[in-house]
C-alpha cells in the first residue's frame, strides 16, 4: 500500500527553482519517494504555486524599452 504525501507550495517552488537553497534536497527527496508513494495537494496550493512561479518569471524577464 502506498503512503499519501501532501505537498505544499514551498516544496513545489524548491523543485522548480534550481537557485532555491532547498532545490537539491527537495529533488533528492522527491526522487526517493516518487515510486513508493502518491502525492496530493490542494487547489489553494496549486494556485499559490502558480502565482509565485509566474511572479518569478516576470521578475526575470527582460524589460522592454520604448524609444
């Protein structure tokens, strides 16, 4: 029987951002758990994660200049 693990925003953000100080440990943990467990989250976490990922992409995007 598989265990169910609830994933929160911080874990998703650490997985997605290679510059995050927890990226490497989150990646290793996820890889060690992925085959023996199932992961769940909530719509609130999914929404919050998307917001932070989008915000991060906007901050890193080049600014357009008009002449």
